[in-house]
C-alpha cells in the first residue's frame, strides 16, 4: 500500500469550500478543488494509491461519486476503521458486514485496508457504483479479492463468530435490527443512526429541537445496546453524524 508521509495540508475548516448538496458530483468540481480533495483522501486514508483510485472513479464514471457521500464515507471510515483495527488486534474480528451498504464505498475502503479480513456488503440491490469502484481499484493494482456484495435483506444474514457489523444511516427499525443481530451473535458493531421515530427505542422524546432530540435518541440506543463509545463526524457534512461503537 502506497502511503503519504507529507505534513498534513487538509484542515477541517476546508470543508466549507465544498458543496454539501447531495447531488453535487466530484467530477464537476474545478481543478483546484479536485486537487485539494485528492490531498484530503490521501491524508485521511494514508494512501496516495487510494486517492488516485477515487480520482480515477470520478474521471471514468462521473455519475457515481458525489461530494457529500465521499466526505461522509471517508469520515465514517476514519472512525470505524480505527475501531475495527482495535477489535481485530484483540482477536475479535474475522469478517466485516456492511449492512444497508448502498454504493459499497465504505466496504471497499475497509477491504483495501484490511487485507486479512473478509468484507461483505449487504443491500437489496447491488448498485453499479460498486462494480465501478472494483474495476478502477483493480486497474490500479488493488485486487480486493476479500470483498463481496450480497443482494438480500440483511435481516436474512446469519452472522458467523467474530463478525463486525456496520450500519450507516439505515432508517428507523433497520438500525435496531442490525444492532439486535450483532448482540445475538456477540458481534462488535458500529452504527450511525439516521431517522428514529418515537416508539422504536423509547416511547417519546418531547420539547427538544432536532439536534438535541437526535443526540438524546442516540444516547438511548447506545445505552440499550451496551456501546463503549459515541463518536462523531463533522456536522457540516451531515446532521446525522453520531457513531455508536460496541
């Protein structure tokens, strides 16, 4: 894996230079913003090779790499990748499941970093973006033989021993189902909850603004499922930015 040893150039306030419109594409950025984004990816992943792969995805398949999704996924990868590493070093992880994985980019990043782990992306439909990521990665010398995509309801997955369950922005009952599965399998987990209706985890949270309500609900979930840590990505990327680790 090629690494960058340069002093950090990217600073968190640089996020404000980028559009967080869900439809903004990396391919539509000007050259200066693309170059800075390349630096961000290289510094975040500690890999100039991976930065080159994502730049090539934007160039070859411009419809399949959005600015907001890229920042969101890379920041989640930064937090969750460290958690996976710690549990793997402790001998608790052999396979990573990315439930409701969508485009599968988080799974690709984890498969790239953890060559010794199996990574299984699970969602109802395998999106074209996933195959584009693999195509470009393999063309750049990253075979990624340790990743697969399963088209199914993740509730149908039988978790083997030493699983690590990830669930990012799965709405309402989906996050609860993933965490219940992790608990039943004695699996480690990382979840970034999104929508949480009243009655799913607690009867009602009242008289709070959206930001405080979300934080309170995440705290309830963390308590119910024995989390050891709550962390976050930058709120400028998404206001559903809290990550529960267990």
